[in-house]
C-alpha cells in the first residue's frame, strides 16, 4: 500500500485489506506506516524502504516492522529498542540483482548473526526485490530467485529460520510455481491488488477487475468557430465549428500534459478527445458530437460509462507512461470515495 496505495488512498483501502486477511500491509516509508496506525490500523505494517535515524523512535514505539538493509541501521534499531525496552521484529533485505537497496549477499550472514545476538531484535523475515518486469525480465528474475534460495539455505544451515520469506511482486505472482522456492510464505502484491496489469497490456489480467474509476465533470462550455486556437500556445486549431468542454482536472490532479491532442475521456457514453495543452487546473475536450451535453455532466477519465470504457492501462499508454506512474500521479485534490462494496474508486 506504498505511495498512498498507488494513488488509490491508503487510509480508505487499508481497512478493506485488513478485513480481507492480509498477513501484513507493506508501505514505502515510516510516514505512511504512522498514518495508517493513526487511522486505527492494527495489522502488522512492514516498511519496505530504508529508515533515517530520526524515524526510528516512532517506528519502534508503534510496533512497526522495519526492513533492514545494512548493519549500521541494525545497530541503530537495537539501540533504540533497548532504550524503549521493546523487542522489534525486523526483515532482512538482500540485494540479489536489483542493485538498489538491500545488503550485498556477502554481508547477509554477518548481519544475520548480529541480529541473532541482539536481545531486542527478532529476525521475522528475509526478502529480496526482483528487477525484471514482463517477459524480458524472466531470466534475470530466475537468476535472482536461485541466488535468494541459496542464501536462505545458508541462513538455515547456521540455525536461522525466518518465519517469513518473500520476493514475489505481481509479475512474479502471475508466473506461478516457475519461481517458487521452499519456505516462501508471503507475496508483495501491488498492481494485482488494485486490478491493473503489472506489465504492458492495455487491460487487467484475466480474473482481475480494477478497483479504481476516475471521474470529474463539465464545468464550462464554449462554442468556437473554425480556425480558433485552444489553450496555451494554440497547439490545437479548430477545423470546424466546435463545442468545447472544460473539465477541472489538470496536471496538478494527474492529467498528464502528454495527453494534449491525443488523450480521450468519456462524456454521456461517448469517447471524446482532449484538445489543446493540459494546464495546471483544467483540460479541454471536444464535445461537438455529444448530444445534450451540459454543465455538470459527469466526465469519466478511467472507467466505464454505458458501452464506452477507458482502462488505466490504456490511459497510461496514451500518456506515454505506465499505470503505476499515472495512478501515483493523482493529486491531493482528487477526492477518494469508497463505494458501497468497500472498493475505493478515486
């Protein structure tokens, strides 16, 4: 549920995830974890990113599970846990090929011994992060999982058996048993929880449905003659008399500027084009052929309206980015509203 549940609204979605029986809720940093604790979430919360020293006291106090990437951070957690008189569950992260966070494989056993000798830390898990996405990354993923399995075996030979072992993201989850290892207990499912594709498809994977639909409304209509410029720099010129619609959804809200003159939205069941540059607060659309369109009409940016549908995968492709990037770019002014089923569209 990192990055505000991929833009969906973590505080709204966390109770749904908790009620569904998730073993843990994964977040990106301690501020996200503390926000969920303040909202009443009692489930175990795992901070996947690294901590800075100033964050450690609150993480220990709120019984949040940190991921440890280095021996230095391990020592800081031990010191704070001792000061507070608490025992802290930790997960060790080893870098098997992502090349970002996580300790080098050569350091794992030494850091694991440090943790085992601690009277205030408990090694609750071992994890790694797969770098490959989509078919092109399968070979690198397999190599990483093989190394991870070897390292897990070395830990077991020295008498350590972390109760939680995890490496799968949504892409790896779809690959099924081909990446399985003995002792795997958890998967860190992101995209599939929200029902969108973790790859390059323009639709959700079979058996999944999107959690989010995204809507705004028409706030202004204007009739323009042929030859009229629209928006900044006049990059769109009307070729015929055009009825223009203005929607209060600009790039501050998540409507990418790259959608100028090539994006589309839905009005009264009709797909209509985004015309002119997207500005900070507004975008303009051509509703000439939408019969009866009026101020206050719903405009669907992602979702279904009558027979028309725009998926987040398609919208992201039109914007030249990924669904992850598009969803995480939804702004603070976008109100996240749970529907009656407990699913949370934005």
